[in-house]
């Protein structure tokens, strides 16, 4: 994969990272609001399930962020964009959809 395509991917990854970080901030704000409102109406049961659900979401977002950060670390290595199973190039279209992909279409099915 040439450097021009890599910079397109990097730009995309940076956008995704920014979106994830905004999501994290939003979720944190929701938790803060809930902690605050809880002291007023004491709906503890609902509050706990909501917070649990939000924490799962936060964990998932952090996993995605880690994948993208790893992708950024590896993007200028020669093996970037090659399937880890068969060694063929992963199509650019696939990487655009998910820059953290490590396998080609054939190996992923
Ligand atoms: Zn493959």
C-alpha cells in the first residue's frame, strides 16, 4: 500500500478516534448527571442498570480505540495491509470500513 493511501487511512482513523473520544465524554457526562440526579429522587435500581450498560459501552469504545492506536503504530511497517493469515493484500475498501482489520475477505469467512 502506498503512502498516499496510508495518509487517507490515517486521516480517517483520526476522525474515528475523535468521534470515539467525544462518545466517551458524552457517556461520562451521562454518568455524572445520573450520579447527581440520584441524590434527588433515589431511583437507585434503574440507575445501577444504566450505569452498568454505559460502562459496558465505555469498555467497548476503549477496545476500539486501542485497535486504532495499534493500527497507527503499525501503518508504516511493510506488513501493514497484508492479511495475517494468507499474506495477500487486504483491499483498501475493506480497510476504509475498518482500518484495524487484519485479515482479507477470503480469510475472514
Ligand atoms: Zn487472507
